[in-house]
């Protein structure tokens, strides 16, 4: 017989446990009452998922201004002369599996 997982009406079957202070719990319960008719789980999941999406979005994308784009493009088209430190680094032996192609 196959194993069946019991899920709630929302289809959720994963549990997250957390500890709070009395003050934090009271704050969460008050906000849940105002936002989700007192459904603490729904409030915490909704707020947490929204915050998680925001954090991930901020770390997976970058906003580039026109000024930044122009400066980057200018460096690509007009690179600065190599420094002595870069010349010294390039003179070292190539790491295994890598080779430097000079143009």
C-alpha cells in the first residue's frame, strides 16, 4: 500500500518550528488578528515568504545606472595599462588545467 501524506487544506505538509519571547508572540498574534482574522500560521508564513522573496530578489539582481554602465563600457573599450602587480601575476606558472592566452 502506498504511503500517503496528510496535508492541510492549503496543501502544506512541511513544519517549521520557532521560539519567541512573550512580547514577540503577543505582537505576532495581534498582527495576525488584524491581517488574517487571527490565523497565526497564515500570517507568519505570508510575512516570511514575502520577506524571503525580497531578500532573494535583492541578492540575485543588480540595478545598474546609466553612469555605471558608461563607466563599465569605457573600461572595456579603454582598459588601463597593466600594473606591475598584474605583470608579476601573469609571469607566474599557470595553475593546472588553465592556460593564459595572450593577445
